[in-house]
C-alpha cells in the first residue's frame, strides 16, 4: 500500500510540475524545431 501511495504522490507532483512548466517546455521545443529547420536549410546534418 505504501508503494502505491508513493507512486500516486510522484505522479501528482509530476503532473503539477508538467502543468506549471508546460508553456516553457512548448517554447523550448518550438525553438529546437526552428533551429533544426535552420540547420537543414544551411545544409548541416543532425548528429
């Protein structure tokens, strides 16, 4: 029972953090996508 409670607490903490950081994460992923497009247009290949 203790493991289940710890798992629930961890999931709730993750969900809360994910919700709080969601917009920042989306901005970072958008920036990474733009950099990849720029590198592709210049002719560089991703590692």
